[in-house]
C-alpha cells in the first residue's frame, strides 16, 4: 500500500495562496511534480494545464508550488 504523507504544500496561483497537505490531495511520499500538479488542479477544479508554468520547490518543511519568477 502506498503511504500518504502529511507534508505541507503551499500553492500560489491567480493571486491566491493556499495551504494543503499531501494527504488531503491523496499524494504518496514519492509523488512526482506532474502528480502534484494534477492533484492540485483536480482539488481546485482548474483546467489541466493551469499550473504548467509553475515551479515546484521541495524543502525539508514543505513543497511550494508557485509561478516561475522572472527577473529582469
């Protein structure tokens, strides 16, 4: 059986900032970036490609999903 984790996932999109857990999204310990994106768009009922331009950053405390930062 795949283990679910309670790691915090910070999601930023459309001017919103939401905090979820991996278990809320039914994500396993070794979830890929693609699986994380898919779980989030499903959770918020967004189009499948809505988070394609977002980066996923894994830290020891959380997973952060945010738009790519462009510095100029």
